[in-house]
C-alpha cells in the first residue's frame, strides 16, 4: 500500500537530501516522501492531495514566513478532519506557548514529536502506529477495497433522494473531505452494520 509522508519544516533541506528524511524512507519503504521548507507550498501540496492516505510532519514555528504551524493546521482542518498531523518542534512541549498547546490538543488526529531529542526510529514507530489506525477507519477501508476491486470504483454507492448520485470513488473523496454527504453516508453505513450485528445476535440467542 503506497501512502504519502509530507515534511513541512524550514530547518530541513528541500527534496529528500536530509538525513532524517532518508532514514524514515529506509524504514517506510512504501511511502512517497516530500519535503517543503515553505509552509505555503507544503500546505498547497497537502490540500491538493487530500484523496491520498497521508501523514504530515509539521513544524510548529517557521522563521521569516507569514504562516506558522498552527495556521497551517487550521487551514488543513478547514478541509478535512481526517488527516493525521504530527506537530514537530525543537522545543519540548512544555516550552511551547500555552495557546498553541491548547489549539493543538483540541484537534483530532494530532501527535507531537520532539525534533531535538526524538530519533528517526521513534518517528517511524509513530508512523507505524498511525498506519495501524488506518485499518479501522472507514475511508481507509473503502480505499483498500477500491484498490483491490477497481471494477467497483465507478459503480454507484449512494443516491440522495431527489439529489446527486455518487460512485464509490466519488464517495471516498466525500469521506476524505468530510463533507456533509460523506459524514451522512458513513453514519448510515455504521448504523446498518450495528443493526446487522444486533439482528445476528438475536437470531443466535
């Protein structure tokens, strides 16, 4: 399974010529790696690839740029609440201003990585932890199904009453962008499977 790991950090060199990034690449062989020193360019890349499984390592503080890590995080969250973001800093979490910490911990799917003391092995272990979580997320399960059954991608998955129709591929996009249609569909599927489980329990009881 191919997925993207994006590093947005002005202390890293552009491209993949960075010891930390190269080390991650050796441990995460299926990952497509990208590095951005400019937070605006990194944000554009992330927002342009929301349909992909992706993990973003985002520096908390940028020198000489208008955008800071929290600003980038907020703009990502305006588009999707599903993307996993690892906030990085050369400071320990106790040294980050209180407001920044509050904004970070109030977000779903957020981790913190100590850029000064953390090792690339610890970062890779964090990536593995996130990959395990992907196995239980509905959008990731659907993506895996489409990859294994491409003949189903353009079949219709959902028809709104008197409204639009969506194929499985289009529904995956709705889920990743956390639109009202996507959230409604996921809720409906969850309710259906809960009903089926309860019905199965009753029939065996």
